[in-house]
């Protein structure tokens, strides 16, 4: 097995320890050479396929029936593009975040105010049990799983599930609902979020 280290992915000079700088740079435990770095996107870096699977994420949204996003405010380019793609395709977007996300105006969201590590296991357990029961007919299972997922998400904690006012009508409307349009840009200034904050597209196909 070969592992590409930080030096080849993100070249940066060796940091020498001095009397004033006694910090020790942690090395990769596998190659014993490349310095470890936080799993985040720094300024002046961009999302790519090799490290962040940016192209794969876009393709997943283009083929998905439902989109989940967790832990991002969509301030950076890729999350904003993923949400914009979902809005154009008129698929539902569930936002799992401990903080209310009122900055996104280009897509209707069902917001679940909770931590992803607390909610995902519950949703997967409930939806998985329903799908494995075999009650749903094969031809209807795809739509049933999507509806079930949304229903389970809403039922987890009604007091912590919200749809921003301007978006409520669009999310709960017909399949051909009018998607809220705004002047929101795909790239918004602000802090950079890392790969763990990427939106995830879920498809029941």
C-alpha cells in the first residue's frame, strides 16, 4: 500500500525548531517524513477531486433524489455549488446543523437543529429498519425511502426542526414547487470550511 504524504499534496518548507520556537511538527506515523496537517481547507487552496472528491460530489447531487448537508454554512464555493445544483433540480435539501442557517437563499431547506453525530445514527436506524422489512414494493421503494427519510427527520425533534419562513412554502409545496431565487452568490467571503463540512448527497437508487 502506498500513501501520498502531505509534502507531495501540499508542499511547504521544513519548520526548524529554535529557542524561541520550540513547537514540534507532528510527522505522519506511516511515512515518518511528511508533516501532518489539519483536515481543513486553508485560504488560497481550492477543492479538487483528488483530495476532496469535488467532482464526485457534484455528480452525486446531479443523480440524487435527496440531499443532506451537515456542519456547513455554505460560505465556500463547493458547498454553495452543491446546494445550487440541488435547487435547480428541485430536490429536497435537509440541513443538519446545531445552528440555524438563514444565509442560504437559493434553495428551500428543511433544517434540523442538532449535531450530525447525534442525528445520523438515529435516522439510519429508523429508515434502515423500514427498508429491510420488505413491505415496500420494489418499484415504489425509491420514492418511499425518500419520503420516509424526510418524515423521520421531521419527527426526530419537532421543536428543533425548522424551515425558514421564505422557504417553507417551497419545501412543503408540490413536486414542481417554485424554488426561491435570490442574489446569493456561489462564492461567499468568510472562513474556509474543510472536507468534513462538505454537503453529502444521498441517493436511494
